[in-house]
């Protein structure tokens, strides 16, 4: 598994909740398309990895789903974020920001001019 795939696996829940919280109700394929479009296809989640995340979020009560008829024959399943999902989004966002800031601190550390405290 590439490092990009490992990162993607852990970020899918965060991105799904963020999209539902900020865009509103979406169907699964639409969520995947939004992620692909905004990231210029750098990030993409195949249905095989997107839907298990959606089902897990439903099981935990973070999102709900409902069916909506589109056109004469097509029915889509839409997903809606619930208050517990908004709380989870805040937790995941804070965790993401702390993690990326910590990584940035290491990448920016000048080992030639700065001293580390002995452990």
C-alpha cells in the first residue's frame, strides 16, 4: 500500500463528514466526485472504500440516509449529517490539524542550528 493510499484510508471519514456538513445532503457517488474534482483527482475513493465508511457512520449515528426519487425511475440514497456527526467532524478536524502541525514542525526543524532537549 502506498503512503498516499494509507493517508487516504484514514481521511475518508473526515472528508465525508466535512462535505455533508458544508455542502448539505449528498449521495455517495456525488461525495466521491466532489473529492476527485476538488483535488484534481489526486484523492479518489472507489465505491469499495467509500460505502463502508458511510455504513460505519450510519451505524454510529453520525449520519442518516434516505431515498429520494430522481426522475421517473432512478432512486438515490442521500446521506445527512447528524449532530453527533458534527461533533465527530470537530474531533477529526482537531486531530488532523494537530497531526499535520506536528509533522510540519519536524519537517521545518533545523537539526544543524537547533538543539533537541535530551529525553
